């Protein structure tokens, strides 16, 4: 190696850089294809020390059932993200990103919601409890109990406390809301 010319050193450096780039791209692609991309991505914590009127909604498992901590975190982040995206879509009218969070009947439901000033949804604290968990952990049923929901319809502000039964599935390497039904308690 002591007899390498500057041209050879330059060529070696370029090949090394190209090889490193290909190795990183392959690792990233494999992570996205097999679902590991979302598991290794750094996420900001839900509580950033913001004032209450600016704080993001939070998620808490009141009864995780048989869900592992990894599945709990992934489902909670995906579910909270779905609510945030639904609110964004309703306020802006842009429904192009809903298919990242919703699939199946829930996607049709989310796309059919009024947009613009007709109805803007803001939620409070999500209290989740697990129901059914598929043995291969690709489908889970959860309940979101006593969710404080504020809707703006025209000039009126409507505040309710609601409960939802939700089925989430892994599709395209991430957890997505498959169905979401509001439970009307009598």
C-alpha cells in the first residue's frame, strides 16, 4: 500500500464511499420492507414540556392484555398518529396521507368525513385497553375509552366523551387502523 499513486488513492476512496452508501441503502431498504424501519426510527416523546394548550395528545394503556411492550408502543404511536392525521385532513381538506394511517373500512370512513370548517376534530388523552390479539401479532383489537373529543362545526364547539372499538392490522410494514367504531353507551 505504500506504493499507491494519488490517482489510485482517489479511486480507492471513491469506491469505499460508494460501497458504504450502497450498504446503508440496502440496510434501510431491508428495514422498510420487513417493518423494522419504524421500530428503529427515533421518535420524540409525547410530553415535550409544552404548555397544556400546545401539548400533543397522549396515550396510556389501562389494560395491555397480552401485548408485548414493543407491540404496545407501536400500536399506540400508530393510533395516535391516525387521530392527528384525521384532524389535519379535516382542517386542511387534504386527504392524500390518510392511507398511511387507515386501511379497509376505516380508510373509507376517514375519507368520507367533512373537510374544511365543517368539522375539525381535536382529541384529549387516549386510554387504551387491549382485546383480541392474533397469535402472530399482526392484528389487534383495542378500546379507546372516555376519549374527550372536541368538534368545531361552523361556529359551534361541541365537546363529547366517546368510546371507540378499533381493529388495527400490520399492512405495508406498519400498524394501521382497519376499523373504528364509536360505541354508543345506553
